[in-house]
C-alpha cells in the first residue's frame, strides 16, 4: 500500500489516498501494509510523499486517540483547553485553525473586588480544537463546550490564572491579521466617560452632519424691556411673554 497523493502530517487517511503497487521483494518495507483497508482511518504521524509506502512506524498508534491533537501543537507551544459557552465561544463560530484574542475581566485589585477591569492579554492565538467534554456536576454527567488553544508556556500560566481568577472571553480576528495592538484596558470609569462623551455630541454630528452648522443656526431672540424682566412662557404649544417691572 502506497500513497496515491501527498499525505500531510496529521491527516486521517482515506481509501482514495492509498493504492496498491508492486514493490521489489528485496526492498519490501518491513512494517508496510499489504492491503488498503488496514491503513484506512489511521492518522499520519509524518508526511507521506506520493508513491511512498504506508508504514506502521509513521502512523499514530491506533490505541492513542489523542495523537492527532498532539501532532497539531506547534513546536515550543502548549495545548491549553478552556471551557466556553455560546458567548465566550463567539456563538459557535470558532473552529480549528481560527485566530482569536483572549480578554479577561477580573477585579482591579485584591482589596477592591467590586471594581472590575477588562484587558486583552493574549493576541492572535491559534485554535487547535473545538468540541465538547463531559464532566460531573451534582453527581451527574454534564456536557460542556471546550476550546483548545496553542499558547507559549508563559502564556499558559497567564491563561490558567485568568480562567480561575476571572472571566475570559474569546474575540475572533481575521485569519490574515497578525498585528498586535497595545490596549490600555477598560474599567467602569473609562466606560462611563466614553458614554458621557457620546451622549454630549450634537445629533447632527452623530448622523454625519456638520457640527458647525448646528452652532451657526440662528436662534429666536427674546426682546427684553429696557427695565424689568421678561419671562417666556410656552403652554400647549403656544408661546407668550410676560413682562415684570
């Protein structure tokens, strides 16, 4: 059994990728397959070039179901699995090989647990796997969604702390966007300040109008007597003026 096409590492081999070929008897590979079926469904632990024999030593052992994930972990990185819900998991749109940023929301200090702060602390993280796991809750099996990320060892420590000390959320990014952006983080003070700035803008400015045009708009002037006071009264849509000496 030889590769009919190039088979990349980590691929689950299907019958269309293997053909039977004659082979010199004195060069017959020791751990090769003499039929297509035994090699079908196995995972390639190394790359196979077209025409290369499929051998047992280059396949993930059939009794190791986790072999495929370990092959996908880049050199020098670690696989870290976190539990997610539909919100954290971006509504189920996160799939293997997606790129995400990780945001943590936690207390600003141990003394001020009520003051929350959010900060992006991991960027452009590769998603290795997205699936489900079963855990015990109230002595009953419960299915939870999980996402496995490829992170550096130091980032794995940060992610472990963030997962236990606060709440994490995954933010999906464009696959081709690898730029890292430095953010100051947000707390309630900066959030409310930004809301106040938005509320104070002129309506025409929000809609793309010219703020200068709003300031230049003439207003109705009130004629004031040379002595005394004038009070403008608006009642039932009608305007009147009351004069007081």
